[in-house]
C-alpha cells in the first residue's frame, strides 16, 4: 500500500529550516525505519492557505514527492470550509502530521480522533509549544462479542433452580 502523508493545521511562526529539519525530516526517517520496504510517501496533501504548507511543499519537491494542495471553498461552505478540507485530507491519507494550534485544541482532538478511526495509521503531533513531532499512540478499545453458548453459560445457574435447591436451601438469609 502506498504511503500518503497528510498535513493538518499550520505553524506559520517558525522558519522553513526548522519545519524541514526538526519536523519533516525526523518524521520521514521514522517512517522509513518502521517500514520493511524503506519506502517514503508517494504523495503529500497540504492545506493551501498557510505559509507552513509552502515550506512542506518545498521539502516534498526537493525529495521528488508529489504534492497536492487542497483548497477550502470559503464562498460555498463558509466557516465549515476548513473542516471539510481537513476531512478530505483525512480520508485520502494514511500518515499524518498534525500541528496543534496556539489557541485551540481542535487539531489535537482531531489527531486523537484520526488515530482511533484509522487504526494502523501513524499520526505525528507537533504541539503548540514545541517543534518536535510526537507519534500519537491511542489505546484501541477491544470489541468483545459473546455468543449464545457463552451467554447461556454466564447467565444461567441451573443448580439454583433445581428442585433439590428450592426445597433444601434458601439463597438469601434474613438477619432478624
């Protein structure tokens, strides 16, 4: 399966060199070490608006990685445009770099939702007060199913309802 990197959020307050050297290159190194084929992303999806997306685009072009800039249709969708753009990037990608906003936890919560929904995808979070990407690991809830046989074993107490049990013992003791 080909690796597609999605970038969500922005970090316009730091330089191109910091974004490339402290965030993108360490993520790329981790991805290449963790895959058996030593592959790197074949495509990067970025939001079209922020300046940090331009830095990501320069980095990807230098490595000959295809870049798709995803535009928000603010005229048609209004305030929902950014959310719809992010949903498209989430749907298309299987590896993510998420920049937490300086004033909002929206992108941090989005990263957690992506990690839960897209099991097996790597989600790297860059916190608002840091430039170091952190691989987000979310515990997955295990889904257990109980079949009819197991349910019968769990929920029935045949000895309780047998004739000998009803005639000889009381299950509740009264303390009078």
